[in-house]
């Protein structure tokens, strides 16, 4: 039994060590692909840069710089849709990157009939400034601060009015960040980009009447999926069916 | 079957594959295969990526399995090329001659079709004869690659653009990493070679892959001009002889032997023929003084806008030269006229045309036109000089209001400014550092920590709140405080009783036991100290619906205590232990009932 138990422990340690070594090897391989993508881009081989950066993603690794460089490479190959898609993916990870904002803005300016999706929410500035994880932690920190304030006020014998006022203010901060985190999560549900020109039809088949054209790079919301077709909604609320291959989720 | 199977370029380029630089071809590793071995069938799509693998139909005589894609990116002289290959393993099922049918391949809505490929399946163990490129060496190799150079004309004028073509012919060989042709430029100048074209040609009964490089040549001096042979460098891909391993492992059989054969590259330099042509000088007779140096066929356009301005407002003059000739060496007409302030021109060379833009500013209201502009060149088809005149362009100049004059900011001299600055726009450059490469699943662990933190928060908050409320009640409610303290005090007295029991002090034991119980009932059940008799205690205990056995226990303890105190009758140790245990049970039961 003892031998078996020790053997089992050794196996677990060996498996953990092996998986750690593999993970490190994968990360090195991903970093090498990234570097190759940078070199290809430097030499204006943009298709190759796309291939190398997609290889990093295929290896299971992500970073804002990977999506950013991929967006640049796609842009240089003339694929505005793919470019906007990857800039938006990068923005989810690094929303305050000024280079990224500039490039996304420029890529959007290349999109035919681009209509920005406007948000009336007062939490919109926080939604666009923080990542989802940052918003969640901010909400949690504000919540913790609220609790700490209430309890310390009670123990310290602080006047009740002051405790109520402070609690309301901190609860508002908590609510703001929570609303921003919630709004961001809702906004990302079904968010997609048209990666190839397409026609939106009334029915999910090629015989359906064309309702409107969807230029490459248009930012959309996916409402439904059916038999290789997706029902999309554009920023002005009009919706139609397009082939699934022409849109990619962010 | 360990004979090396040499790669064959059996399948030719697809019939309609050269539209828009997209190519589709199918190849097999061998035209003959022995039963019990396998061959690889590859569909290669060049010029595009990210396409779906073609679905192969059932092929008579073979079991077909898809073995995966491969992407190849190559760079030749700064030219980028991409190929995506889809590999299939064909396992022969029976002997005979079969044909792999033409496969339709859908690429971006266009359908390309590969060529059908005949394959012969030999009996198991039969030796497959060498393929056409097997043992490609020496003279055989030379006969399968050739480079031909040609100029479009035998005679040309100095400065005339002469098309030059270099064609590389390859027969059943795989050449990679080709360079652009290198030609020593003596007595002429060459434009850079354009993107090469690829196509197939049949000659001497063989199919040849052709790569055609084109450019324009400009003679610089008259006389016979010799063009030295062009050189194209590249790498020849050939299949290496596999090592003969005698260990007899699983990789030693025919199937694995074929698939694990390695390919090797060998650098090759291919030389073309030399070429020559006669260069004639431009005639001196009738040569205009304003000859621009342009030789060829040209068209010349001039635009001036706006045509109605105030004095001091800018007018943009645009000259566009298009056509076939030595465009880059050409001087466009120089604008000179009285009544104009003239800025330096800006010249751009675009695809097949040269554009000059110049800002001119009429400074006098008497100016009525932009004068005509003349462009003189040597017209090759007619063999004579020709002048193209454009304009004049009517111009209406109104007097300007004071202070309205156009001024180029930041330049002291008018000639230093071309036009208002237009800033370029483009994306910001890429990032050289990947930052922290995270595995996609790592976000989940962050989420688990986040939710764990929320749970801990709620628990700490709840506990702190309960503690606070209890503390407040203990301070504000003396009865509650007494009740909470009573059980603790009773237990302390029972502990004291236990010590006296151990010391053999019967009276002391019952004093402590009775006091503990009585004080507990006063504090916990609100029995008045003055009315502390058995009946009032029983009434209080009945009020909280305590089980009858506990009432009996209370009575027994009080009775025993009375006997010990007044009658001095010593109780047995076991009875005392029972009474102590009963007392503790009673307190526990009351605590449970009082909650």
C-alpha cells in the first residue's frame, strides 16, 4: 500500500511537472510566432504576419498586442472587417491603449456607412475605460468599502445620519461599477463584426429577399443562429439573416 | 516496399486556375504504387488562405483518408507567396489502373477544378519503377530547366522603352525560393521586374511549368547593345534516398518508409541566352529647343482650378502625363507667366503616369487666363518630334478684400511653399513586445477568486453584524445579559459541586448544586428569589413545556439537598453523580427550550 501511495504521489508530481514544462514550451513557441509576425510585418509581408499572429492564438495564448498586431496585419491586407474585429478583441483586454484607440478609429473610418453604436447609459464611460475584470474588482472593492464603513461607523459610535449618508454614497459607487460591469457583459453578448460584404435577407436562405447590404467591418449584434445563417441586428435596429461565415463574434 | 518513391509532378495545373492569381493543383507522390503501401494526394491552393478543405468523393480502388492541411509562406526577393495544401492518404484496395477524378475546389465562390490523375496499383511487394524525376542529376537536370530571355524589338531609339522578358521553363521538378533575374546593365537601364506570371506550356510532348518575368529596358547610348545572360537563382527540392535501417522496426515497412522519406534542397543557378539589339540615336534634325527628353507615345493633360478667384487666391495647376515611354526621365513644362506668384511644383510618379501639381496665385486683376503649356516628345511610331499644347485656360480674377490674401504660413519666400499642408493618415505601427501571453483558460481562475472573494465578504459582514447586534443587546438589555450569563454561572456552580463531590463534601456538593439551579431559574425563567419554592419552579418549567422527567429531576435534587442540609443524611456517591448529571441536563434542556 505504501509503495502504491508513494508511486501515486510521484506520478502526480511528474504529471504536474510535465504539464508545467509543456506549458512553458507552448508559451515559448507562441512568443516565437509573435516575433516572427513582427518580423514579417516589418518586411511588409502582411499575409505572413497574419499567419504568425493567428498561430499564437491557435496555440491557446492571447494578449492585447497579439490582437493589435493581427488587426494591423489584416488592415494592411485590405481586410477592414477582420481588422476591426481584432481591434475590438484587443480593446476588451486593453481598453486604454491609445494606439489601439487610434487604429480602431481609423479602421472604422474605412468602413462603408459606419454608424457608431451609442449607449445612453451613464455607466458608458466606465464600460469603455475599464476591462470587465477591472470593473468587477472595482465593484467588489466599493462593496467592501461600504461594509467596512458601516461596521466601523457602528463600532465607533458614529452618528446614524452620517453612517446613512456615507453608506448611500458608497452604495452609489458600488452600483455604478456594478452597472458598468453588467452593461459591458450585456453589450458583449452576441457582439460581432461583418468580416466580408454580405446581404441581409428576410429569410435564412439564398432565395430570401435582400433587405439591406452589410458592408465589411460593420459592427453587429447576433440575435439568432439557424442552419449556418445568423440573424443580425445593425446599430439602427434593422435586422436580417446573413450567412454565418460572413460574421465573426468578438 | 522500401524503394524510394520520388515525388512526381504528375498532375498539372488546374484548367482554370490562373484567374486572379489563385491557383489550384493536385499532385500525388507517385504514379505507381504497390498494394500494401500508400500514396499521398495533395490539393494545393496558392494565392489565398483560410479556405475549407475540399471534400473528396469515393475513389474506385482506394480507401481515402484526409490527413490534414499545411500552409506554406515563402518570400522570394521581397515577394510574398502563400500556399495552402490539403493532404489525403490513398490506400490501394486492389490491383489495376485507376484514375483519381478531377476534384472541384470552391475558392471564394469560384470553382476551380483539378486535373484527373491516373494511378497504377501493382501487386503487393512489386518494385515500383523510378519516377520521372528520380535520380535527377547532371545532364538530366539541365534538360529539365531552361531560362530564355528575349527583347520585344530588334531596333530601338535611345531612351525608348523596350519590353524585356525572361522565361523560366521547368519540367517535372520542384523549384523554390526563386530570385528575380539578375542582368548586368551596360549601355541600358532596367526597370525593376514586375510580379512574375505563372502558366503551363506544352513543348516536345512534355508539360512545362513556366515562370515569366517582365520589365522595361531603356537604351542609354546608340549602337549595338548586348545584353549579358540573365541569371535566376533558386533551390531544387528533391527526395533524398532513405537510409536502410536493418533493425526491422515498424518504420521500416513500405508505408512508413514512403512517408518518412525526407526532402532536401539544393541551390541551383540557371543561366539564360544572351540577347542583342540595335540602338538608333534620336534625330538632330527638327529637334525642338524645348524637347523634354521623352521618347515613346504620350498623352498630356492640363487642368487649372478654380477658374474664378480673387486676387491673391491660389489656383492649382495640374499636369498629367500618361502613355508608354521613359516616364521617369521626362521634364514636364515649367509654368512662367506675368501676373502670377508661382510656388515650386510637386511631382508624383504613379502607376503609368507622372503628375505635376503646382500652386499659382494671380496677383493682378488684369490676368484673364492661365497661358497654354507645351509638351514636346519624340514620337516613336512616327519617328519624329511632336508637341502637345494644352490651354490657355480662361481665368476670372476679382479684386480681393484687404487682408484676404492667401499666405503660405511658416515660409518667408513664396517659392518655398507648395500648398496647404495635408497630413497623411494611417494606422499606428505594430507592437514589438507581446506583453503577458496568457492562456485563454486563465481568465476562469480569476473569476473563481472573484466569486470566492464575494462569498468571504458576505460571511465576514454577516458575522460582524451579528456580533455587533448581540453586543448592543447585551449592553441595552440587562435581562438578556443576565439570561446569557445565567447558564455560564450555573455551569460554574456545577463544576464547583463536582469538586466538592470529589472531596467527599456532601453538604457542600448539594449547596453548590442547589444554588446553581436556583440562581439559574431566577435569571433565566424570571422566578422571583422570594418565591423560590418547588411549586413556582415547576410552574415556570411547565410554562416553557419542559418534559416531565426534568421536573422530576428538579424535585429529586432539591429534596436530596434538603436532606443533606437538615437531616445530615449522607447520600451515596452514585446518587450525587446522577444528580449532577441531571442538573446539567436540566440546564441544557431549558436553554434549548428558551431559544
